[in-house]
C-alpha cells in the first residue's frame, strides 16, 4: 500500500515537473535564440578578424586594439559623463513630479500620466526631428529665442563642442520621465495610509513624512529605476546618432555609437564585438556595485 502511494506521488511529481518545464520552454527557447546565442557568437567574433568571405583567428588583438584606441576611451568618458548628468537628475525630477501628481483625483492623475508617457510612445526619430528644430542654430530656433531673452547670442547647439553634449543632456532631462513617473505613482499608491495617519498624530511635517515614510518605502523602486537608467544611458545610441552623429570632434560619440560605426561603417566586426563585450562587462560591474552598496537593505 505504501509503495503504491509512493509511486503515485512520484508520478504526480514527475508530471508536475514536466508541465513546469513545458511552460517555461518558450521563454528558454527565446532566451537561447535572442540572448545566449548572440552573446556566445559575439565572443567568437571578437577573437577573429571577421569578414564576409572568411575570418582569421587573431586572439585578443581586438581587445588590445580597443584599449589602445584613444577614441574608445573618449567614448567611454562621454558615456560616463552623459550617465552622471542624466540618470540622477531624471530620477529626482520623476520623483518630484510624482509627488505633485499623487494628490489629484484618479482621472486627473491619468491625464498627467498619459501626457508624461506620450514621448515614450512616440517614435524616437520623430522626437529627434523635433529637437533638431528646437536646437536650430538660426535665430528661428526655439532654444536661441529663449536664450536671447537673457542677452545670450545665438548658439550652434549641436555643432559646437562646448554645447553639443549639454544639448543631448537637456533633451534627456525634458523628454524621458514617463515610465519612471508611472512606476513611482504606482509605488506611492501602495503605501498604506496608516503610516501617514500615525505621522500626523505625532505632528510630523510634510517634509518629515516625505523623508521618513515615502523615501524608505520607495527605495526598491528607486534602485530599480537607477539600475535600469544606468543600463539604458550606457547603451544610448539613437540620440547621438540622429542629433549629432557623434560630433563635433567626437564630443558626443558614445560607446554604442562607436560600436555601430566600427561594425557597419568600417566593417570591423571583430573590434565592434570586443567593444560590445567590454561595455557589457562595465554595465554588469556597475549594476553589481549598485546592488551591493545601495540595495543591501532593500527587500523585494
């Protein structure tokens, strides 16, 4: 009798396990085809002088060439500067906007969320065209019209090394908050009102409730936005490609744009693959540091 029950339990367990593997099979196949295979293939290509008619094994030469290339280090520096200037400010601004939206009624919140999220739905190319119009170097450009009120002369925003990077940063500041705002509002709505009521009984001010209740509760959300924001900014390509092409004098050449140019302009596929792996390692290391030092007391 006991043996029969044991066999039945074993068969049921095996059946459940089989269904479990069946349900995740699609995700595993998709991961293998679109993530694991490209990464493995990129590593193989990085060890070769890759060409359409044949490839030659060159070992670590592509990595050595990348690390000895001044443009690669300049692109890394540009990417790091862009990340430091955009990610923290965007998170802070998204948080402040979410705090301002949350007191409104649900319908009004929905209107604001839709307005802020609209740029994320719109085509990146269309947005870049609009910003090219804003940064028009002529007097008709909106940016030049605005600075003229301050007594500043016309600026060649995208054509000058002094202002090109700032122009891309300003574009990010003013057009990339929709997703973060929606996530922050969802997190704010999840905070139990009893915490605010207890704080009010103790005579806490608005700033005290914000610092001792809202900020701690939103720490997991902030960490998520910080990690994904850094990953996204290190992979930035579209803005630099469409707005400046990496110029002038490579002042806005990001690592993603450099990899693209090496692969599809100069056909140095091996070097591009090596640089993409280096970029992936840098992103992974920074993400590890973020989780280690910022996320050590975060509960999920």
